[in-house]
């Protein structure tokens, strides 16, 4: 989500953004159906009461990509993931290591393309021997 796509969410009560999305003042105003040329709080809150986003949720722990002051001013509540499970992070890391060493990502793409040929590109390596 960014300033160009924010208006697409104006008729929904909530949006869910991720770390590479922004929710600064330039994005928050269109989210509530406001016009960037008229950002008076009265105008924006009036629009918010009729239609517009009431919640911004984040699928991450950080919230540095959200203008919290502007969101509060516009009556938009912000929620985030307070913490991640250390076990889940470790499991994900092991999964990524296996993907790289066994080349699962390359095999997945080939199968999606209907190509089931096996060639030297898919020779994986064990963790004992290193990645390359």
C-alpha cells in the first residue's frame, strides 16, 4: 500500500499492511476518503464517519512505517504483532537453509511450469559440506 493505492481501500473498514508498505499522512488521508488538497481534520473525520478505514493492522512487530499521530488524528486505530515466537523464527530459518541447500525453490518453479526434467541444476548439498 502507498499513496497511489490507498484510495482503493477507502470503502473498507480495515487494511492490513506489511513492512514494505507505508501508512504516513499522505496515505492515511485517502484511506478515510479524504482529499490530499483538503486535509482539515473536520473534513476528514466527517468522511470517516460515513465511510473509510477504521483500522490499520500490521503483519509485523514494527510500526515505524505508520504515521501514528496522523492515524490517531483521523480516528484510525493501529494494531501490530507484539512479538514473534522464537520457535517459529528458528523453524523458518531452518526451512530457508533447507530451501537453499536442497534448491526447493528452483524445483518448485520448474514444476509450476510443467517441467519435470532433472539436471545438474538440482544437485543439492548437505549442510555438512557447506552451501557451495
